C-alpha cells in the first residue's frame, strides 16, 4: 500500500539524509512560532504545564485539518477519501438519463441497437428489467478517483479516527467551510486552457502540494515538542520517574497531573506520527487529481462513441490533451519561482501521472455499452498516453526543461490495461478475477465489470452483485480490524 511508509522513512526518501524539509510560511510563522511561544510559557510558568497539552493538540489539529480541507476542496470530498462515504457507484447514477453529462444521441446512427445486440456482440437476454448503468458523471469525481481501496482501509481507519477527533475538538472554534475559499479551483475560460489558465492551475497545485508535503515539517516539529516537554519534566525539581512529587515542606505526595499530561501529549504525538504519511499521500494525490482536471477527462471519455464496430487508426483527442496537460504541469512546476524541493517535485510528478491513469480507469469503467473494437480503442488510448508522458516525449517538445523522472505507478498502465482486458472475459472468469483482486480494485469498478459482462437473467445478475458487495464488506472489515 502507498500508505505504509513511516514519517522518517518518507523524509529520507524525499529529502535525503541531510536535505531541507519543505516548510510553508504558515508552518514556520504560524505553527512553529506558536509552538515556541507555548514552550517558553511552559518553561517560565510551570503551573500551566498541565493544561498546555490541549492547546498543542488544537494547534496541530488545526494545521492538519486545514491542509486536508485545502487539498480535498470540501467536506463531501473529505468524507469520500476518508472512507466515511462510499465512492459514487455507476448504478447510483442510472436514473440520470437526461443529465448534462450523458452523451448526446447525434451519433446514434453509428451505434448498435441495444435492444438486440449485447456487449461485444453477444446476444442479450431481452427480459432483463435491472437497468444498465447509464454513463453519468459524479459531482465528486476527483474524490471517487482517490477513494481508498480495501487493502488501504487499516491506514485510512486510523487517519479517519485522528481527523474526526481533531475536527470535533475544533468544532465551534474554527469554520472549515471558510477554508475552502482560500484555494478554490481556477476558472477555466470557455475557449479552452491557455497559458494563463495553465499558470493558474499550476500555481494552485504548487500551493496545495506545498501544504500537503509541509506536514512532514509539522510531524517533525511535533516530535520535537514531545521531546522538549519530556526533558523539561525530567529536569524539574519535583519530578522523578516514580511519579512522586516533593512539596515545599519535604513531604512526598502522589503527583498525577503532570504525568497524565505528558502521557496525553506523547500519545497524541505518536498517533500523529502514524498518520502523517497517510495525510501527505492522500492530500498530494487529491491535489494532483484535481489539477489534471480529472472530471473533464471522464466527461470526454463518456462522450466518445465506444460502440463503433470499425477499427480506429488513431487514439482519441482527449489522450493528447491529457498528455500535454501533464507535460505543461511539469514544465511550470520546474520553472516556478517557488520551486518545490527536488524530492517533493518528483513525488508530485508521480501523483500527477498516477492520478491521470486512475482518471482514465474511472472513465473506462463508466462505459458499459461498448463494442470489441471500442475496448481495443481503450487499450490504444492507454498506450498512447503512456508514450506521451514518457520523459523522452516530453523533452523532445520542450528541450529546455528538466527531464522528468520515469514513473511506474503501482496503479499505472498495466493496472488499467488489465482492467480493460477483463471486459473480454466470460461471466464466471470475471467473477473469479474480482474475487482474486477485489482488495486492490474499487467497488464501483468491480460492479461495472459485472454489469457489462452479465448475460443471464435478473436474478442471476442480482446474485452476482450481492456476491461482489459481500466480498468488499468482508475485505473492509478484515483490513480495518
């Protein structure tokens, strides 16, 4: 899983053993400044030590919840990527037949008649009443793409608990909805994405990514606070490891408050250290998926006529647009005055490419009515995109920019290509594949396979749907326990 890295291993991978940490102005002039103020107050006013731990936790909770909201965009997106709310399933959108995202029927002459022709030319059972999912766009597309997999639920459950506790502690103190306006999505002109729009998109990504990766600095700062407070207590006159305090008259009394405070602070520090890598990975991924305009990508995929029965010589135009968009993001990030550190820049590039592949997968999964030639075109589009974002292709068009690193995401081309090829499988083989791979595939994508490849009656289809849902419920419980 991409969430299995601990904080200091992540720092070593991104910054090296001696490299600087990425710290935003909010982290240095805000978080670090107030931590120093509190530590100084604790040193000079020992009587307040028992209460300051609440202030420390509130300060760091505010920082982490702010970063999450800036990168996610709104509370509903947060709920999806934290696993509080399931990703939108295609079947949930099946009633939106007349939604703006539904492809127009001007190409109807080139489509097969769905009442007589099955998917991939198979004869379809005419008595089915369970509706096929209509291609429709979720309002939470970016969050759906970033939704956790079953095999990520253990880390996500810990993060969800940490963030929910933090949000609850700030309830009535901070209005997180106001934070959404700090870094809204740039407005894209109706004429298309010009250089000015691209600069605006990249600047927003740079700020969101900076906020996400500055959580490394916040995690290290919290570690320092815990160490400093521990050493301060150990060096105090009325502290020893046996938890016995000595008052002014020399009498021994049981001292509980400072030790309870210290334990509380250290427990908070440990829980934060456990989830900070997950916060960084999730918020960075979400920032990049939003920057590539993933919802527009899925929209363009839906609008393609995938039911054509002719072989295509070239990939679809959305592929070139996506490849160019990724390359331009890299170009602007490399030449920015506020350039991200090299290690972080490479990680952001990895999230851009990984997010693009997942956006393609999200779009392909929404196409249930598709010819064999249409599935072949999906594979061609995938190969064309992989070629377009290769370092050699990017520097060939822009020789003056830094060469991007070669990226092979865990859920990259092979992952998406395998998913496309499963649509060719018979029903039983599809169910076997889902059973073997469901821990690394989102539920809505597995259900899309079942809908698209099922040829039997309603009862059999419903049984398959229920089987898949039970697989995911069991996997989620197993990983969360």
